[in-house]
C-alpha cells in the first residue's frame, strides 16, 4: 500500500504537535511509514517552509528539558548526537543556554542524596550517579566539596 503526501504530512504534524523534532529525527520517524525518500523529503521541505520544523528550536527545547532534569553537558551532547543534531548545532545551543553546570549538578545531587558521603562506598555511588548524568569530574568534585 502506497501512502499519500497528505497522509504522510498529517503523520508528521501529529508528531510535531507533541514536541519539536530535528529534521533527521522526523525523517527517521516518517521512514517507518514509507520507504519513499522523495515523499519524505517533500513533507520535510513543506514543514521547513512553514516554520513548523526547525532544528534550532528543537535543539533549544531539548537542552532546556535535559537541564531541568539535571543532566550535564556530556550526557546532553551524547543524547543530541543520537537524535541527529550536528556537532555545530549542539555546541551552539549549549553555548546559548549558558547554564551554571555546577549548580545543575548540585541540584541533581541534592534531589538524590542531600548529604555529603560518609564513607568511600557512598562517595563512589554519588560520583557514579553524577557521571551517569553527564558531569565532568571537576564539576563532581566541586559538588561533593560544597559545605
């Protein structure tokens, strides 16, 4: 069964109604509906022309959400690469957001632990948690050394 341009465009709009997507991510989702690359490209071009699809807006939204969840720059970069954002877009968006990474890490740590580690086992657990969240060891050290 062949899918029409209108049906594919409606599928794309339904996805975009929930959240912003990158061009690469939306194309990947549309490929689940059809293998016709020409049709997918037409839909994406139409959405770009109308301003309904915007990589910059999607990247900014994604970074804000991840910062609010307590994720660090390393994890955010990795997740953005997985979603098809370019390295330039990732770096530009992170630079524009200018979060205080130490404060983001501290708030994430505080929600999870709220007290400084009493022994090496607790310290290791807290370090692993912050590393998993995407923070560098310098930031982790600052968080764990706060009074």
